[in-house]
C-alpha cells in the first residue's frame, strides 16, 4: 500500500550546521516527490520537488536527493537558521492525482 | 506564486451544529482541490478530492454525508462538517492544483474546535 514514513520524528541541530531529514517510501510507482515545511498552526509550505527521473535537485539552501533503489528521499538544508524550525513532511504522488504525506520530522535549531 | 485562501482560520462551535470552511484559489484556476485533516503532532490525512463540477471522491473511512464538499467553480471549494461532534475537532487544510500542473498549493488551515 501507500506508505511514506520518516526515519526520525525529531531532529536537533546547531545553528549554522547542515540538516538532513530522511524519508522512506514504499510505493515504487510514485514518480513525483515533494518536501513541505509546516510551521505551527499553518498550512504546509512547498520547499522543493523532484521527479523520479532525477536523483538530485538543488534549490536555495536546500537539496533533495532521491534513491529509487532503496526508496529513500532526503532533504538537506545548508547553514540551518532559526527560521528553519518547523515540521518537515515528504510527500509522494503515485501517479494518481492525490498526494500521500509522510509522518513528519520536527526540526529544532539550537543557538 | 499561487495563493490559496482558506476561511475561517479558527472556529469554535457547539456539538450538533454545522460548520462551513471555504477554500479559494486567488490567482489561478484550480480544477482539483483536496481536503486534508490533521490531528496534533500527526501528518496530513487526505479526506477527499474535489473536482470542479463533479462529485467529490472520498478516501476510505471518510463519511461523505458528514463531510460535504462542494466545488461549484474553478476557484472555490467548500467543506461542510455537518452535525459536528468533539471528535471532529481537528485542523482542516485545503489545497489546490493549478490546471495542468503538479504542484499543490495549500491554504493556511482551519482549526475547528467542537465543544
């Protein structure tokens, strides 16, 4: 079935360090993946996406890596800032219209 | 960028009443809108997919008679929680897909509290 999960529910990093948030998915038919950031009491905010024909995509301070062999997705945030504190969700689209969300990882930044 | 407006942001109601939540795409046409609910410290769970001009498709376990969805235009979808009960208290979030696109843009969510 469709299952998108995260390895770690919480992640604490020092300000200025790089953050790596991981995600495992189980539907090999998924061809589109997205990372979202959600702050408390708000809707998800799009960060970056990647299609299954790619294994890496970079944005501003963020990089998404996709390993289809092991069905693994990661989000790397460079030079983590206090404003990066939030819950991060990966989501997959198994070819259909809908988007399936993972459990989420809470990222906290230590000063 | 694409903006999705969701209203109200917070609502408190008595048990047994109905609550309507609106989701509008402000600067684009959304042929498909999605409704999610999110309990504290949990992920977003898809409730239903709403296509303009047709009946919504509900996910397994979601009561269509309790969660009425209307998508009457390309910019507006509404979710009505009928005869709300305390267990319906949750954060409801809508999202919209640009016509012909893949990205989903999310509203800011509605916190429903049923007393």
